[in-house]
C-alpha cells in the first residue's frame, strides 16, 4: 500500500504546545467521522473546515425526518437517512464528514463498513475535551434540555473508545485534546496518489514486459523514443530514454519475472519514472518480488526464481533501490481528467480513483472466484464484460492473443514473454503498436489461443473464465429507465423512462437482431407552411431557412415515394461474423453470397422472406464490387440509407386497409349521393329551394378530390413478384470500415451512389439532384421550377439538404434535411379533400417545433451510433443510440409532418 | 354517409310528417362532427324518399375537442385519411337520434296514427362497412324480417389482387313501423362497422337496452351485437347481456378473454390452458421452488395461481408488453394486494433477450408459451440471459407441439396457432433444443407432454423441466 495508512502518531500522545496549530492530513476522498460528546465543538469544527454539503449532521437529519433536531425517537430514521446520503456521496467520490457523537463502537461500525464498501478510508477526528467544558457549553444552549448524565456517559464512552479506533478499521485517527487545539487545527486534504487527472497525455501505455528487455527497447524505438546506453555502475550499463515531444510512457506493471533481463528492464524504467517520463503501476509479479526482497517467505514460482537469479550479481544497493521503487508504486492511475484509467489487472468503475487494500488487490490480481482451473490457474471473473463506465481502462495481467476492446476497456498484455508480442496503446490516438517476441522465453501454463467469439470478447488465455458472458449480450439496464446519451453532434440526448419502455417493447417484439441495427434514420421535418394559395408546402421556405442560417449552398434531391430502407451490406458471411458477430450461413441455396440486413426505419426486417433479403444484399454487394467501391473505401461492409420502391411492397396492409379503403368508400358512396342530390336538384326546378344545387356542386368537387386521391396513391403501387420488380434508390452512404462519411458532402454521396446505378440500372435508381446556390435567385428559381415539374407529374417532391452532411448555423446544428412535398402527394397524408379552402386554412395551423427538435436529436443519435460502431465500441454503446432513436420516435408528434 | 328511406305508402309524402322534415326544402343541421343534410330526391304521392346526407369533417375529427394528434380510440380516427366521411357508422346513429329524433322515439305530431302502423319501407345505405362480410350483414337483418340487397365494392379495380373492400351499398326492404326500422339501423349500423367514434361507457348499456327493447333479446346474433356495440368492453357486455337475457344462462363473456385471441380459440376445446398451468404448478412443487418468476407473464394467469398457493413465498412476473402488465395489475388487483400480499409479488416490464439483474435470485423461472414468440435468431440471446446469466435452479419451458396442429379442426394446415408465433416445433425439435441448451449451461432436462396424448402426433403442448446440474 503506497498511500499513508499508518495511524496518526498523535493518537493518545501528549498534547502539543498550544500555539502550534495541529495539522490534520486527510485523504481528499475519505469518510471523516467526528467523534466527541455533545457540545464538544464538532459542528463548529466541521463548519470551519468543510463545505456545508460535505457535512452530514445527525441533528440535521433528525430535523429532516421529524422537524425537530433534538427528537430522540427520530434517531433511528435520522441515521438511516444519514447513511443513505453518505453512501450516495461516497459512491460519487465525494468527501463526506459525519457530524454525530459517534462515541459508541456500534455507531461507528456501520460507518467503517460504509467506507469499506465504497473503497474509501475512514478517518476519525476525536474531540477529547474535558467533560466539564462540554457540560458548561451544553447548559448555555437553550435547545438542549437533556441532563448532565448524558454528556457524562458520552465522555466515558469516548475515553473507552480511544484505544480501539485503529482496530475498528480507522486508518487515520486524529485526536484533539483541548479547545485550543480544536480551534486552531488545520485540515489538509491530501491528493490520492492514484489521482493524476491533471496529466492529459499523450501516453504510450505498455503491457506486461516480464523482463523482455530487447522487445521493450524495440517497442520504445518504434514509438519514437530515443534509447541511449550510458555508463552505469558495477559494470552494468545505464539507459537514457528520451520520449518524443510531450509524450509519456505508462507501464502497466509486471516488469519482472519469467523473461531474460528483468534487472535491465528495471534499470531502464526506474530512471524514467524518477524523471517523470514514465508512470508505472504495480503488478503482482513486482509486488511479489518486493515481498521477497523485504525478506518475506514467498514461493519462488511463476518466474520469480529466474528474476532472483538475475539479481544475484547485482549490488545490495541496486536491490534496495528496486525494493524502494516497487514499494512506491501505486495501484492504478486515473489520468486525463478522469477519461483514462491504467492498472495492472484492470479497475472496476466503483474502485477508480480510490485507494484501499481491496482496490490494490483488484489492481494486482483482478477478480477471481477463488477456484482453480485444470491448469492450476485462478478462475477469473470477467469484470470487463460488465464494465459500463465512461473512463477508458487500459490494463494487462492476462495474456491475450490480440488486444481487443471490451466495453471501453482493453487488455494490452499480448504475452510477449510467452512468445507473443509486446504491445503499446497510444493514447488518445487509440492506436495499437506492437513488436513480436524474439522467441518463447517461458512456456505458458495453458496455450495462448483465442477460444471465444469475435468483436470484443475478453479472450483470456492465462486463466479460465467463468461461463463467458457474450460481450454482445445486451443488458436491460443499458436501455431501461431514463437515459442520457452523449452525442458528439448535439450535446446529450435524454431518453425518458416511458419512451424507453415503449421502445423496449418494439425492439424486442418486432425489431431485427440488435447486432445488425447500427443505425436508425431520423425523422425529417417539412419546411415552414407555405402561404401560397392551394399549397401547404413549397421549396421556397426550405431554401429561405438555410439561407437565413448563413449557408451558401444546398442540395435538392428528388424524394422517391417508396419505403425507407437501411441496408448493412457485408461482402461475405465471414465479414458478418468478424465485424458484426453474426453467424450467417456461407452457402445459401438461393446463391446468396453476401450477408447483412435490409431493415425499415423502425428496425424491422424489410422483407419477411429472408431469401429475398439475401438476394437483394447479394445484388447490392455485386454492384458495390463492380463499381469498385470496396477497394476505394478500403472496406468489406457498408451501410446505406435508401428508399425502396414500390411503396406497395412494404405498405401493402396500410394501402389496402386505409388508402384503397378510403378511395373505395368514397368512390362507391359519392356517386349515390350525387344521384340523390341530382334528383333533388331537379325537383327544385319544380319550386323547391336552391339548396340541393349548391350541395350537388359541393359533392361533385368531393368526387373529383376522391378520384385525385386514388390517382395519387396508385402512382406508388405496382405488383412485386420478384427482385426484378424492386427499385432501390440509395441516397446516403452512411458508413464503411473506419469511416462515418459525414465529412463528405452530399454531392459526393450522390455521385458515389450513382455509380451503383450505372453498373446495375435494373435494381438501382440514381437520385436526380441539383446543387443550389442560395445567393443566386436564378438558381433558387430553377430548383423551384424543378419541384413544380416533378410534383406536377405526380412526384412526391424534393428534399433540401445542406451541402455538408453536418451543418451548423447561428444557433447550432441545422436540420439535416427538409422535405417539400407536392400538392397531390399530400392528399395521401391529409386526406382526399385537404385542398378544399376551408380545410386547407385549418391545416396551415401546424407547429413544426417539436418535429424539428426531434429530427435534430435523432440525427445526432443516429450518427453517434455509427461513429461508435466504426470506432469499435461494444454493442451496447451502439445499441444505446439506436434504441434512443426508436424511443424518441414514440414521442407524440403530428405524424403528418 | 347517405341513408335514403323510401316508401310507397299512399300518400307517400306522409313520410315527411313521420320524419318531421319538410319535403320541399333542403334542411341542414349542425352536429358535433360536421353537418347533416336532409332532402327529398322523390316526393310524389306514389313514392317518396328522404335522404339523410352526412357531411363529416375529417379535419375536425382530428383537431376537434379532446382528440390530440394521436388521441382518440380507434386508430383510424386519428388520421385525416379516413373513411368516416363516406360511410355509415356510429356517426349515422348520432345523426338519427338528433335529426330523426322524434321518429326514432315513435312520435309524430301530424300523423300519430301512422307511427305504430307497418308501412312498406326501403332503406338504402351508401356505403355500409361490414366487418364480417355480407354473411354477417344478412345474419343481422334477415332475422328481423328484412329483404337484403348488398352490392360489394372492390378495393381498387386497378389492383384486382387486393380483393373486395368491406363496403357495401345496402338496400333493406320491409314492411314495418318506421320507428323499428330506425331503431334497427341505430343499433346495427355501428355493429357492422365495429368501430365507435366515442368512448363506450355505462350509459351505452342503457342506450342498447332502450333501442334493443322488444327485438334484441330474441335476435340470434344478440351476443355478437352486444359485444360489438359495446366495443369489446367485456365487463359492459356481460352487464348488458345479463340484463337482456334474464334467465340463468352461462356467463357469455367467460369466453371473452381480452388477450386470448385465436390461440385460445384453437386450443380451448382441450382445456389446454388449465392443463398447462396444472402441469407447470406440479413441476414447481416437485422442484421445491419457493421463489418463482414467470417470464412472459402476459396478463398474469399463472402469477395469480402462484399467489394463491402458499407454497410460493415470493412471486414475480415479467412481460415485455406494458399493456399486458397493466391487465395483469388489474387482474391481480395489485393495489389491494399491496396491503396483504404485496411483499410477495413483483411485476415489471422486461424482455427475454436482454440480460436483466432483476430476474436473478429466483428458485425457478417459468417460460410458458413464450419462446415461440421470439425471433429464432434471438433464441441464443434468450438462452444466455436465462440459462447463462440468471441461472435459476429450475427452469420450466413450454411450447406448442406443431405436429398436433393437424388435430385442430379450425386451424388451416400449415398455419401456426397464433399469428405472432415465429416458429412452432415438433417434439424432436424441441427435445433437441432443450438438450443442447441443458448441455451448454450445465443443466439436466426432462421433457414431458401436456394435454391428451395423440398416439401418432404426441401431445398438443410440450414442457421441458430444466434443473441446474
């Protein structure tokens, strides 16, 4: 244990000179327990030295639960509250002071347990003041009416307690012996040694070296470190290592044992640590060596014997130096503002930045079940599989065939001493650099083979795991309840509990395998409502919006009327397995060679017929191949956002139950009504009033509207018997290996995707588009004229997008797209007769604010999920975003917008 | 949207007195959902017809009082693209009671002697949505003495594959008092449409009883009529039928489980539900389980049985559907339970494909008729969540035996028992899966039949009892 742990020497010692203030040193994160009789000045002391929020007073808790801070029968409830608050504070890493008498061991016991449970040190500050003084002060307090016997009993209990405090588990005990001492004492908060949040990197984090000196030098040189040999002592050379500008090495422990040159490794690392060019955390092998050097009785197994033999010729001074060095190593470091944690065997979230024996044990050995496997190695619990924290954890200890990310953690011990590689992780680049071992220096107890599934499994060759939790298995806790998702485009997005509940149902009952759901498209808002007669939407509003926000150019794309389809296309089933962890049959009886998914905007399989889905994917993959995009994008999978036509292929039920039904009802009912009205109007010539004629005219218009409505939906329907009847219009190449294509503008997307249509015009439809300059009226008029022509022919309309995929305006992120739908198309949305003036006027009252806010949040989430996938984040981190989009879609926003 | 009532009674123009509407003028009436117009296409002494034309305002329906953008009960009512303006529906009933109110309640100021008289009437509805088709239409009106003509309409003649719409132009002919005709229309038009534009509450029972007086109790379709008129509110249906049919008949709504659907309908003759529950309970007893969680508890039938059995000290139910859980809470009367039994029961939303700490720590988990609702690709996730992570000592899984489907009379060959079933297994398939799962997760499993054993096809349902090794 590196941190100061010895009980304070002041315990029970003679009082210091009154004028010299007592310095009370406490760890910056600890549970400070004030111990003293009533009226001994604890609260005054606490007020002087701690924030009001740091102090939990039993009196205040009594008042909280009973409105009376002296109510003794509220004591039980008050302490329950106090303990609950203390637990929350400690879990959040906040120093906490308990202001209660705490004179009884049974009052202190739960506090010590609480501190232990949260891996913080309990610190006692004892107010050992003369009883008479307390009695005197108590009498002066009008609110205290308990008798003198109470304080007497407390003072007695306190004195009985004094000697046992260290034994109760208080790692530091400070005793204040007089009112003067209490009044002048100074509290000094000491930074924990593991807390180096002030160091921002960049770092080169190096895995277990185990005496592999040559490989270490090669690795350092590969990383750009200058390594020079200097004259050392005792015929041993010394080493001078110069890091590249601003960088710092971090050693993850286990510098020694098993390998050929442990002393040289120490000789290289120790000066770096002393010079501050390296940080070193302690490993279990280092620690065992320290104990051996300190004269303890330890077994000379697991390579320690080799180290001792190598140390044999060294001077006692060097051995002393080594012992001191290891003794001074800390269990782990929290670096870079809390974003990075390094430790030998890993570090659970709740232990990070804390320093107790259990934390140190975890750092040294990880978490074991206490069982031993058939190779004589401890059975490990896979803490990384459950890791959910934001801080990246880099660790070693367990040799793995290759370093892999598991839930924002990575094991970089690639078994150099066993003939593997010595690996470093460059931070913040997250780049792995490794050099091969020159040979096998030490035979592993069990073979170094990866046995588990791909994509982030915690393959563990040096110890067996408990029944492996599939790292791709999602946890209800990942998505249920209120969630906040941090996005890089648009701050954090909050998902409310009821939205999560709705999404959970949809996700687990209807959606496809989450491993395939890497993106859900955002909703899209229309432009401001047009004031032009007879129209609800017109491109002028969308163009004006982007111009107002200061954009120079936008892209107008034709909006195809089909169904939204997101495709993840893998070149081969092997890619599906490797990249997405999904097993897909290699040989498909229908000749499908690609793999992936085609899903709807809510994550359902687009095609119920999986053979058809496979055929579509295979066809798309073939086009990507012929267009040369695999090579150009250096990828073997890609994700496309597209429109799949005809509308009737997916919307069959909607069409029949709603659209065709309304058309059928209207076209069956209206002629009958017209007949009746015509008869009545004819009678009116014989003297009845003219009301029938007016009604007749009105119903004639309604019939015309109904016919137009039927014509509108019919345009988007054609029978589909096979793949040959489908049309796919991709409009956004969302992502491929290593890249989310947000940096490419929409013209690139349009042109790249048009190449698919060029090689397979049967399936693909290139989307017509225009780049519009917002400074140029003619350019805008041209776009408007284009829209008019398109919609006159029955087209759905256009989508206006900023030229760049991500565009920001005066108040932040801009709408990624705005749709401008045609007059006839909108009959499908607003009903056959929406163009009648009295309806249209009311429909103009529509509010876009909610829709727009939703579109931004969903866009940010969608892109965030893709970024995370591309960066190799674990499934739950990607799923969180996709789930978020689905959850937000449960928001009650006018579905016609 | 159009109802014409014609008569050849002499003088036919007496119809105007019966309806209290002057044949000489077009008259319009404001209604909550739009307007109603009454006019007379014909008005001669030989033949007179009165047309009631509804002018339903679809925008008003969506934006009207109360109905938010997603509000309203029937989903179609939330849409602007809506058949309501063109069809005869509960809106027609409202219009009948407000525009033809006197005639509907059997009053005529000018021709009181005609009110009770049977007159020749012909009523035409354009168009009438008939859920249940022409057959149901006829079964509703023919027992009441109507001659029925129905002309169907295709959904879209350009897409013949889409088939017929549910809309019919219907003509009803009968010699009857006008009030009876209107009463029949008032009750039966919404029944055919099977969708109501307003919330169905207790007073609907009163309306049904008032307008059904004298004919509904004798109608062969009375149960269906009551059920649909009251929009499937089983509690109300029970109340109405009980008051309608006064003799002591078996509770007609016992068969009316909200969630049961087609699966229960298929399996009901076997009493399979009860047998399954008994088998599961017996297996739980045999395993000595005290703390039991029912995964996919639906509306909580098994949970209730578990609660009623003191052998089970702690009972939990999980389901993915918040609606099912709400029903379960109702069924179990959770609030009342809280006082006495609350400590014993937990209900929560969750799913079998996400690992969930909340399902850990139980002696036994039951997964009754649930796995067949999962996407087969997600079975592995389910297996890991339950057998790999939660690892209760006992797991009981039941699922249909697809072989037995051939024995269900009403189930077309090749169809699953429930439309939401993603798969149904043969005995061999289930057994193979069960043994694989057991082997992978150190469990042993015994597969047992539930229900009558068919010598060739086995039992209707199969159960695997897994024990942790």
